[in-house]
């Protein structure tokens, strides 16, 4: 009897869909052993792409506070089938799994699909995914899903270059290189090569050794932990908590507060972030062992 594989994702630009299909290809290639089903999460009222600047920043409080939107029901072939493995793709919005992904996880459909099922999470992001993955771990635990692996593909350019290219991509739809700026997002080479992770997953799944899948993925470069960015994420989460709650609470002042948040965010990226980097570098000898332990934890799939 064929094993049923479900591939879940949400995409606007198509990047994550390309990643997911490449990772799922080793299962597709063995169509005598596996039946692969794709589920693209759909919102009842979707977000625009490319984004206007106003809509992009106005999405911040609901995104960070994980306030869901209404999704369209999954197809019957997803609802009426028991899956043996789920490949779960997501992207990060404001240091949190995107609103469409959160909306699925908070819907009544998620538990029936994910309960007691091995799940491999797969993200395609700019570069800060680590603490977002921690939030996703909580959802999966509460849904009684079995997290067995994690893959994080990122933009390999420096933090400041990637900010410029992602803003260009999100607001104009142009991912390709232009002028002095490189192409945005995960590189075409990494997307094309993502199938190697699918091969590793399929091997462990077929041999019933998913308990040792994650170390194998890490060994083969499935993620990169940058200690400096973990620190930036921790600071960012504290600041975003204040801003998001303030904007939600002061509804009548929302447009003005969003404008202030936009200015603050740009200042934080270009002025505060370099200070955090300097402090991080200066304290590296002091916190070397602590950061090593942190890196090992974030490379894993367990939840503290």
C-alpha cells in the first residue's frame, strides 16, 4: 500500500512552492511507493503581491500577535485522507510564522490533519527564522503533531543587503538582480538543490529512522544559526510586543502609530542593529559556551 505524503505551504511569489516541490521530488519519483498531495493554504481574503508599503506595515500587529484570518477549507482530498508524513512549508512575517500559516494552525482543520503525524518543517526566509520556529514548535505540540525535522533556507547575503532586496521584492515584485543589488531571497541554486533534503527525508522515512533525521539534515547544511541574528530576534521580539499591543489597543490612533512604527523599524535596522552587532562581538569570548549550547538547541527539534 502506498504511503501518503502531504505537502502544505502558502506562497505569494512562488519561491516557497518551488522549494517544497523540489524537496518532495524524491517522493514523487517513487510513485509506486508514495502518493504526494499538495495543499496551498488559501485565505478567504488574501494579501496583495506585490505589497503596497502601507499594507505591508499595517499587517504588522496582527502578524506579530498571531491573529488569524479566515481560510478557505482545504480540499476534500486533504480532509478525507490520513497522511503518513507532512512536509510543512512556511515563511516568516515580523519574526512570526506568516498570518496564512497561523490561520491554518488555528483553524479547526489543522489538528485533524496533523495529529499523531510526523512533520518536517521547511522555511524559506530572509534570515531570521530561529525564534519563529520556536513559536511553530508550540503550535505543533499543542496539535499533537510529531516534529521530526526542520529545514531553513535563507538569503545568504549580509543582513543589510537582504533588507534592501526583500523590500524591493515585496513592494515591486522584482526578485532578480538590479543595479548594485543582488537577487533577493533564497538563491536559485539553493532552491534547485533542495531536493537533496528530500532524499534524506525519504531515506529516513522509508527505513523508519525519522528519530535520527534532524542530525542528518543539520550535517548536510539544512540550516545555519547566526548567533548575532538570534540576539537581534530576541531584542526584536521584546520591541514588537510593545508596539503591536499598543497599536491594537489604540485603535483610533492606528494609522499614526503605524507611521511611527515604520520610522522606528527602519531606524532600528540601520542604527540600533549595528550597536547590537558590536556588543555581540565584544561579548563573544564571555558567552562562547552559552552561544554554542544555544546553537545546538536551535538546530534541533525539541521544545524547551
